């Protein structure tokens, strides 16, 4: 199957076979991402980076991916410096960008913005995070990190810890893990539980999912501990945020009874959820996870913008 010319708004836009194909392609891209080999797969291609919400890793890794493949970027890194400030609609902005580029990578604070952009654009749109909605490319690099550590995505026990209400990374990841038959263990403060509609959908898909409020119990049986920060910017009420801030923290004492091969992941930035002392342990996988963003996004861009596969 081919993803050539397609929008990627949700991880559910990709089948299990397509995800596996992208991960295989990403593994081959690692030498390119490290700079030990070069590629011109995106020669003469221009990718618009439309980032209307702050970003470090996502924007820079996408830009690095484009450059490593020999392409070029047009970047919006500050919404205040665009005509949105003058009242231009997002629809019109995206329609204009699609006439300047071969694909658009969009990050926006509003859930559903990526789907709107896909309707507006004449070029493929890749969702780089839309509010509390979806973050499909983060999910792909998360899966790549797990596969690199364990050689499989099937049969893993994955604890999703933290802000499961507003955390778009866990919303996307949970759906993907369901496709691979992994056990999904949900651990969060009561007010930040996974929204009921997401939980019901996971169960409808046949996911092995359960809630475990006790962090020690969750960590003890886990293969992967996926930690998220509390999404302060998503809270309408600052008092609600203060009530849950600092309610969990991973340090070496928490990991003392973990499996030797447990990996600790985090989409970053972290804001106190993982103690710096964890960085020196063999469990820490979050910086490798951040690097794998580049080959994974290279594989995605090459698949969307590269030559169409025959017979696809």
C-alpha cells in the first residue's frame, strides 16, 4: 500500500501494514538522519512548516528531515507574524500555503484544525498536533522507539502515565497500540483520566485496556512506561491545574522494582515528571525517542512526496 500524496491527520489514517512499512523505512533512514549518508529524495520539493503553537522537537525534527532528504522548508514559527493577526482565516492561510509548497506540516492549538486544513489544501497535510486531538507522527516515532527496544510491538505491556485527558500523544498512541495487541495500562490523577469516548472506542476495537491508579503496581509489570507532562496550556481553570501539578514523579526509587528491560519514554518537554537521575539509567529512552523523530519523519515525507509506487 502507498501513502503517496495522502493527508495524515490521525494515526487512524494508517493501517497496521502501513505503519509497519513506515517503521521499516525509518530504520533504513537512520544513517541518513545521522549524516553518514546523503539523499536527494526530496530534491526540488518545498515543505511548509505552519506552526501556530510553540514547538521545539516536532518543528526542528521535521525541518531536519526535509533537509536530510535534500528538500527545502518554508517556516511559520510565530502566528503573530502572519496575517492571522489581521483576521485572515486558517482556511485561507492554508489555501495560500498549498500554492507555495508541495506539502504542509501543521501544528495548531485547536482540535480539528488539521482536518480543516486538509480540506482547504490542494497539497498533502501532515498533522503535527492539533490541540488535545491527535499527534500521529509522534505516535510513529513512539512505536519506532518501542520496536527498536523490543524487536516487536505485539504483546507489550505499556503504561500511559499522566495527563490522559488533554495529552494528544497518548490519544494517538493508544489507538495504535490497540492495532498491535499490546496491553494498555492507564494511570493518571482522577481528574485527568482518559476521556470516556476514547476509552469506549478502544474497547470497541478490542484493545486490552485497564486502569491502574497505583503507580508502583503499574510500573512493576510494565515493559514501557510512557510518561506525559500535565498539559497546563489546555486548562481553562488555573486552580484545576494547580490541584494536579506535581502529583506524580518518576525517579530511581519508583523504578527499583521495574523489569530490567523496562524503557521510560516521554514525548518531551518534561516539567518535573522524570527526575534527572533517571537519565543515567538503562531505562531512559526519551532522548533516543527524540532522535528517532528524524528518520521516522523522513520516512513519512519520502512516502508522501517521493515517487508513486507502481501498482499502488
